[in-house]
C-alpha cells in the first residue's frame, strides 16, 4: 500500500486504492 498509517486509522477498508481521499464510497 502507498498510504500513511494515519490513512488506515479512519479507513481500514479492503478496497484501498479506489475512491479514497476525495470522495470515498461510504458503504
């Protein structure tokens, strides 16, 4: 993964790399 640990703290989802950061699919 190319994301900081702070990223997983609030979004520990298995679909890392899709629509993360700007407007991620809150499912």
